[in-house]
C-alpha cells in the first residue's frame, strides 16, 4: 500500500498509478504529469512508494513543454499517414506556437493544412496511448536510418549513454527530450495555421489553457528568424551535430571568427542607419541575459566610427530606492516593473539634456539599494545623441515626454538558431538562462538554486514588460552566437551537476544537463579566439568594456 501526498491530501493506494492518486485527491484536472521530488514522472507511473507528488499542468513551464512535444508527436503521425515521405522540420518558436517546414511537399495550402489537422483530431479523438520503450542506442540509430532522419543518427554519435528512450504512436517511433502525455486524448486544444513557407502549430494559452493563444504573428520577429536561418546556412551549422563536428574537426576557430564577424557587421549596419536617421535618443531594450550592455557599448563604438558622439545612460541608475520599489504578488520587490524606475525623474532629466541644460545624472548603488549622493554632471553638445540601455527602453511610457520621431528603438534578444535535430529545438529562454547562471555565479556569487529559483519571476516580468513592445522596435538584433553552447558548457555543467536531488531546482538543473550532454566541449585553448568585446564575454568573463 503506497501513501501519496497530493497538496494537503494524503491518499492510500494499492496497485494504482499517480493519475489514480490525483483522481482520488480531486487534483487530476488538467494534469499532464507529476513532480515527485525533483523528478518529472508520467501519469501512468505505478505509485509504488510513499511520496509527495504535485500535478504538472499547462500553467507550468514543464507542462507547456510536455504538451508541445506530445502534440508534435501527433502531428508527425498525421503527416506520415496523409503525406508519406514528407519530413517535418521544426525551425523555431513564434509567439503563438511552433513554426515548422514540411520538406518534400510540392505545394502547401490551407487545404493541405486542413487535411493534416483533421487527421490529428482523429488520432486525438481515438485517445491512443503514446508508448515508451527503452532501447539500445544502436536500435535507435537503425530506426532513424530507416526513417531518413540523418541529423538524429549523427547526434546519437555524441550520446554518452548506451540506452535510449523511444516513443511510439501509430507505428511511428521517435525521440523527444522530456516526458510525454500518456495518450493523445490529452491534446485536444490546438490549431494549425499557414505561415509561408511553413506552418505554425498554435498552442494553448498558458494562463487560460482552455483557449488558444491570441498572440499575433510578429513580422519583425519573423524577419529576424529568417536572418538567423541565413546565418545558419552561412555558418554551416543548423543542428547540434554540425557544431560538434566543427569542434571535432578543429574548424571551431574559423567558426567563431565568422560568428563574431556577422555580429559586428550587423551592429555596423545599425550604426549607419542611426547616422542616416539622426535620432536624438537611441533606446536599447531586451530581456535578461540578452547581452544589452555589451551590445550597447559595441554600438557606441560603431556610432563613433560613423561620426556620431553619443553619451551613454543606463536605466539601472534610475531605480527607486529599494524601500520604494513596487511589490509582486508574493510581496517581493518587483525589479522587472517599469515603476521600479523613477520614470518622472528620468523624463525630467532627458528633456533637460535635449534642451541643452546641464544635468547631474544619478548613480545607483546596488550594495546599499539607494541612489548615491553624488552623480555625474553632463551637458549635451549640439545634436549629440543619447544612447540609453535598459529593459524598458521600447515602452513609450518610459519616455512619455519625448516625441516618437526623436527615438530610434532597438530590441535585442538571444534567438537561438541551433536545434538539437529536426524535431527537437533548443529554447532561446534556456540559452539565456545558461548565460545568466554562468554570469551570476562568477560575478554575483549566486548559486544555481538562487538563479533558477528567481527565473520564473524574471520570465513573468519579461512577458508583461518587455515582449509586448518588441514589435515597436526599429531594429531587432539577435545576440545568439551559434558556437556559445560548446564554450559555456564547461563553465556551467559542473555547477548544474552539483545540484542535489533534494533541491527544488533539481529538475530544472537536470533538464538543462540533459541537452548539454549532447554538446561537445570546445577545448579551453580556443577561447583566445573569442574577442574581448564579444557578447559571450559578458557571461564567461574577459569583457574589456568593464576593464579599468
């Protein structure tokens, strides 16, 4: 007899599953899996021991991942049935769902999409089990060779373990990096949309799972992803096996040079565009660990090359004294809120500068949580631009006194263009989290638990205060570097592996380690190839913009 705790309810169950326990506790509504300690367990796992479990739903980040990969498995089965020989290639995320291409399909139309969606709904209506099986790596290689998935065959060469968990649905076998829903009947809420040259698998809304996300297609963001795909073709690296082979063959140095040159060329182009437009204020915004500070300093250099002489202002210096910071729903300081900044004072100073007045710019002391008594006195030269960096730069509520025609807005984010293989993507948010974990441990003495523990709050702040304004940008810059994972792994992997199984952050640490296992470490000796002003240097150290 197993005794299972669900919330405040204690359940005694014999020969049952975690789903049975959730049902007895009245906590099964919307559940896709459960947390048992720091481990994600499928709902059909036998409840064989005394433990505490927590249901995972679409309101949880892990629940969203489970739903997405399970729904993708259904889509793959539907495409195989309706269009044999057509290959589904996952490209990247859009705000409303997963964007993918159908390789080998001669003509894509709404009628084709309707046929695939109808087949998916039929499979979901049948509530078919998504079966799992542990197989040898060689057996998995054989399956992927037969199904013409060479990227997965190449990736398995780097798998450090001899056994492999495969999933099966309607005769289709595949691998996904994480747990799945028990059956297709859990996946009723979705839609397919035409988005040439591919399709979008529209996901449920995380806050209202019974509804589909209402996020609109973002033309500027789509342009950035198209640019990233072109960069991937230039670099010859679109999946992890490509990157690993760069390391193995000794071509990683040239790869780093080309990565960095693409960044520098783009920043130079932005500076030229600013010179042509002659805005009074240039605003750089983006989510956590996107590399805003380094990018802004590099843009400053390129603007100087173009003949401009901007002054730099960081919004961090306009934080209110800690005691006046707004609070989140848990009563904690909400540093992501726009109103953690003294917006009125900022506008007052900005207007003063633009009118040629002498202004004493504040300096915020993060050790005391207060504004320093002495600031920096400055005055603009005629037509001298102001270059401002901070997470709220695109929000016009920040610069409400400044006309739109005075502003040039830049949104920066690390939009990872590298995928594990054709069906498993590497999430941009995961790459930003790895950056932040590495930096905060080295420069702020933050443990893995501390940084992971606050990440959900950071993400909520981004969704509320940053991403809604990205489409207002005049330019979106992708700060991702295709080579960065093979460098950053050696810094972060030992720290993640030290997180104990009893830690509430164990699952997240283990999940990150799971995909890092497939990435070959670049030898440390190649790091001399990474420029001292590289965006990656902001996280691994050695960034000379901070040198005295």
